[in-house]
C-alpha cells in the first residue's frame, strides 16, 4: 500500500536511511539525522511536497519524496526527488511503484520537472530512475568527498508537466483532495 508519510513514520524512514548515510556513498550526508530531525523533515516536506511510503504488512518498506529544487521563485515548478527501499524489499518493484505514484502526484500538483541526483557509481539507482522515465542530463565531477574519495554525481530529469503558458503555482499535497492516492 502506498500512502502519504506521517511524522510518526520518521523512525521507520530513518531505519531505512541511516545505513545508507553511514555505510554507502549514496547519500552525501556524513551523519544520519536524529529521529527529531527526520520528523521535522517529514513535517516540513508535507507542507508543500509529497512524501510517500510503501507499507507492507504494517511496516514501511520504502519511501519517496519531492523537495524544492532551488529557492528562486521561477524554479517553483521544479522539484528534486529521492527514493529509498529497505534492503529486504529491494528488487520487488517497490521503488518503481513509489516513483510512479510520486510523479503522478507531482503532475497533478502542477509541477513541471523532477530532478534526481545520483552519487556515482550506482547502477541500481540509475536503472530505477531510467525505468520510470528519467534521462541523464549532467554530471558534476568530484563534487563530494565521502569514504576517502572524491565522488561524482549524475543528474537525471523527468518531465512531469506539459509546460502550460502562465502556470499557476503548484498546489500543496493537501490541495489535491482526499483519496488522491486511490486514483493512482
């Protein structure tokens, strides 16, 4: 089941994310956030952007969310996205389902483009993103230093909107109405 995240999901989200921060180059964070920091991230994100979780037998098995791409107002129709799946649930299509739902929500909200930064190398993440419509647009070379080496980040783009003239500001997730996830 895919549903909107709640602040009460912060610990389950952190249980998925903390090992990624500690043990891999996938996230450029050096230290995992605290439970309070994660609760605040979820709360702040949900005010303007979707944060979804995939729940399996009452357990958060993965999550995907969108966030502001840049601060300047002309960028308000663009978002950055991320998706993480618990190791026990990988290679089961959960990431694809989360991303498809997230991208559909972003379109309904009125967003135009979604961007994903991927620390390289990461064939699994590249494959996931390209399978749901992202295409590679750039590489930042040696942009981050983690685990004793300089790391590249590739950037992928997915068009979610149809570039209307004079677009309205994107709607907050709450502006989409009850049951919106049932329609996806």
